[in-house]
C-alpha cells in the first residue's frame, strides 16, 4: 500500500492521492498538500487529460506546468475550461488523423483497382489473341491435311505414270535390236550396213531398214540399233524373222 510523501500515512480510497507528473511525488489529494482549490481538485479528478505538478517541481521548472492556478478562487472555472479545450483539441486531432488515414487508404485502393483494371484489359487482349491463333492453327491443320491428301494422290498418279512409261519403253525395246562388237568406221555407211545385216539375217532389207549407231560412253564404241519395222506392223504375230534372230546377232 502506497504512502503519502508528506505525512507518511497510507493512501486509501477514502483519501485518494495525486502523483506529480514531473517527479512522481505522491500526496493526499487535499488542498493542503496539493495547493489546489476544491474546484481545481474536482476538475482534476474528472478530467483524464489534466496532470498535476507539485510545488517543488514547479519551482524547479516554472515554464512547464500542467495547468495554471489562478490567484483568486473566483476564477477557478478557467481550469475546467482549459480541460474542455484540451479535450476538444485532442478530439479534433483524432478526427483529422482518421480522415488522413481514410484518404490514404482510399488512394491506395484506387491505385490497386487501377492496376487490376489494367491487368484485366491485358488478360482480355491475350485471350482474344489466343482465340485468333487457335482458329488459325485449326485452319492450317485443315490445309495441311488437304495438302497431305493431295500429295498422296499425286504420288500415286506419278507412280502409275512411271509404270506406264516403263511399259512403253519395254514395248519399244521389244522392237529394237542392239548389236555390239562392230568397230566404228569413220566413213561407215549405215545404208550399206543395213543391207549387210539383212543379208546376214536372210531377211528382206525393209525389215532392217532403220539402222543407227548410238554415241558411245566412257571411250567405248557405240552400239548399233536395228528397228524392226515388220514387227511393228505385225504385233499380233509371233514376231518377224529379224526379231526371232536376236540371239544370233550379238556379234557379226
């Protein structure tokens, strides 16, 4: 239990205390120990924002007082007015702080909302671009499928044409006899060579009328081709005499 620093007696609920806000001195809350009037003590008891300073502390620092004690008791109401003024000032300060905080929060929220709106617009643009690209990809896939089918069709068509060409070449080769081993003469006469071939083969000259020498490759002599015209005119028969003697004409 605390004691009064003046009388060294215990401080109870019936005799409350005052504590100096400067030095911490504790005394009974009466006019004798505090130097205050009854009205000032009542105002000090009821006001939460008023503080009391003991006489010793006031003497040490006369410019820092909790409140001013009037000279006449008739003007004790000034202390109450001072307390009311201080309370009003604090309330106003709190209201100003609250308004500033609300203003700052509102500005921050506006900035956040603006950023969110910008991101939403960006996302909408990206989604629209993705939709366009998706449609283009689908269109390219369709075109690729079409071109793949066309390529397959063309490959089949080319293969069929190549087979036809091979068949035609084979049929042409059936009517042509190639003879090797005859030295190439600078002044050779293919007309005489045609007659000689007909005589050797014991056939009419008209059957070996188409005779030509192909140009040789890699320094080799060119072969002689004999076109069997009779076989061309009689494809339904088993073949001309010239065609039947192919195995005998490899060398002359």
